[in-house]
């Protein structure tokens, strides 16, 4: 009695599957890479600060830029001062609801302190904790 092989002589698809897995993994890095970036909005030069904040889970980032009209971003969307609360509420509903309890203000050194205070007061009236981001002293 002669033994016969029951598998096809060229099981090529079995050799392709690891390559497909590798390709899927490589394609996932650009999609997930943006979620690892903690900074949002535009680049600003923040004030020096000796204080350190604890790690915050998914805060709303408000960025205040230097300029005549003080440009403002909530996460990565540019808004006006009168639209601030509405945009923060939209972000809260879209991204986490009640799980987001903190807002972080990144303010350029050229922003008037009155504008910073107004933004912080508006955030606190919404019931969110608010922090002003600085860079470590000497850096």
C-alpha cells in the first residue's frame, strides 16, 4: 500500500499569512501614533514653573497663542472666546463625558494675564479642574 499526501502540493496561502499580519501591524502604527501625542494646538513658549502636575488622564487642552486677538485652540480646533464653553462641552460629549474632569491651559508668555484668568474662570464655572502648564525652571 502506497501512502499518498492529502495536502495540496503548493499550500502558498499558508506562507502569505504572516506577511499579511506584518503588513496590518505596520499600517496600524500611523493610525495609532497620533493618540500618543499629548500636546494639542499650536506650539507656544510657556512660562517657567517650579511646580509639577501629576499625570492627568485625557485632559482638555486649551492653547492660548500670542498675538493681537490672542488665538485660542481647544485641543486642535481654533475657537473664539465666546465659543469656548460650547466647544469644551462638545469635546466632553464626544470624547469622554463625565470621565474628563480636567482642563489644561497652555499659554504663551506673550498672552495678557487677564485673558488667562478669564479662560480659567470660564473653565472652572463649567465644573472642571484647571491647571496652567509651565516648563521646568532652567529649561
